[in-house]
C-alpha cells in the first residue's frame, strides 16, 4: 500500500503492482489523494484549453483499430491532402479568438515525410506568431525532423502510447510500441514538450489501464501533457462496437494519471461529448486540468462551445493563466 506522503514528488520507478493498487483504492480515497496532489502542483480552478484541427485527414497506412482515418477500414471518411498553411493559420486565429490557448495540428500519417516539412514549418510558424502554443501530431518522426519542427516554433508533439505494452498488439500491428517510444525520445532530444497518453474503453482490462499509466510514469521524463481519451467508437473499425467504459472507472483512470505523473497537465480528450457535466466535474476534481474545445476533435464531435463555457462558468473554472509554462509547484512557491 502506498502512503499519502509518497505521492507529492514525481517518481519514475512506479511498478505495475503499485499502479494497480492505486486503481484498487476506495473511490473517495483515490479522488481525495489525486485532488490533494493536483493542488500541490496546480491551481485547481484553472484549466488549459486546446483546440484541434485535422490538417490532413484520412487515408492513413496504419491499422490502429480505433481510428476513423485508417485506410484499412471502411469508415466512410473522405481523405484529403495536407491543408494550405494560410488556411490553417486563419483557422488558428479563429480558435485563439474563441479562447483556445494551444492549437494542435493533426495529420493522418504513419510517419512524417521530409517533403512535407517546409509546409508544416510555415504553418507552425504562423500559428505561433498568433501567440498560441503550438502542438502537432503527425505520426512517427525522426530526430532531424523533430529538430526542424522545433526550429519552426513547435512547442509540443503529441504521440500516444494508446494502451499498455502487453495490450498493444490487440489494437495496432503496423507500428510497434518501441517505435512509439523512439518518436517520443526524438521529440525530447529536440527540446520539445511531450504530449503523450492513451485511450480507454477499448475493451481493455484495468490491468492494461494501469500498464499504460505505468509506461507513461516510467518514461525518462514524464509527459508534459497527458491526454486520456475515451474511445469514440467508429462504425467500420474493429473496435467500433466496444461498450463504453464505466464513468467511475474513467474517473479512476484520471485520478491515477494525476498521481503517477503529478506535474503533467492531464487532458480530458476524446469522449467528452458523451459525458455528463457531473462526470466531467468529477474528472476535474480527480486532477484533469485541460480539455479540447471548439466543437470538434479531428473527425469526431466535442460538446457545443456554449455548453463548455457554461460548464466552466458553473464550476468556477477559468483558463490557465500560465498555460505557456505550467507544471510549477504552488507548494514550492508559496
Ligand atoms: N496519425 C497520428 C498518430 O497516430 O500519432 C496523429 C493523429 S491520431 C488520430 C492521434 C491520437 O488520437 C491517437 O494516437 C489516439 O490515441 C487518438 N484517437 C484516434 N482515434 C480515436 C478514437 N476513435 N477515440 C479516441 N481516441 C482516438
Ligand atoms: C489525443 O490524445 N487526442 C486527440 C489528439 N491527441 C490528437 C485526438 C482525438 C481524436 C479522436 C477521434 C477523432 O476525432 O477522429
Ligand atoms: Fe493513422 Fe494516427 Fe489513425 Fe493510427 S491513429 S490510423 S496513425 S491517423
């Protein structure tokens, strides 16, 4: 059993058994511990707001069993080419004016091709010049590509582990877990921040959820952003018929993420559309302090913008003031 006093400082030596024992705590005890750790590192009334844009949709060579954009499955999605940088920058401005703090550009690629780097660099530079934090998720990248993106102004690179190492081959077979870890290492080596999390509700066990969080918490550096996605079941994909994960188990996952990666901004990502206001409030209590806004993720829906604004107002939550440099210790600066 883990003592409360052990939980404040970031650790990198979490074991599977320890993480599972956090999941197994009585619900109120787990949420209390997570909320306590949350306020040691963050102001719990603040939330970081990100907005996504699919800058290249569909036709992807990977077979991720959850994804609407894989060419391996017939999901009815129309594939597009990489968007013009000026169009992306114009949409980023709309996002900024709507209150987004970070703009995340997603491309349905297995891996980044060097020929696309110049257009992406122009896109990233233009978004950054708007005063937004920049994030991209473009599939696997090599060290030289990571350096080029960083030089263009990219703050964060998103690349998820998706599930535990042991569960992984059930979900994706065209890219290995190690390849994902290699991309994360290239991102770090280039000096960018890492956005890395996973998906729950894919029919995985609690052991697999604990294994995902253990993998994230034992990285050489914890992710700066940690997205927890609830599967958006896509008809036509192998996981399209998965039953939704129990809401309380989702909250437990958020709470354990907060405990094992205390300084990470934990993001309520895909799946928020189907969640009640009360469930989202519980997630914020359990340590989630970021969410996607703007009505749309990449190919699926988010709650209506007005509903999100009302939710945050009703909860007394405000945009994170220091969204460009979070992860500071309030306890240390008090
Ligand atoms: N192609 C790039 C890649 O896979 O890294 C970037 C885009 S991909 C859509 C980004 C992440 O979105 C995936 O790693 C996965 O975790 C998440 N995702 C994709 N489809 C999802 C779905 N149907 N439900 C929940 N999360 C999903
Ligand atoms: C992440 O972890 N979640 C976002 C972002 N990173 C790129 C993507 C969610 C995608 C949900 C399915 C869709 O809209 O296609
Ligand atoms: Fe391609 Fe990314 Fe979808 Fe996998 S998750 S199929 S890599 S777009």
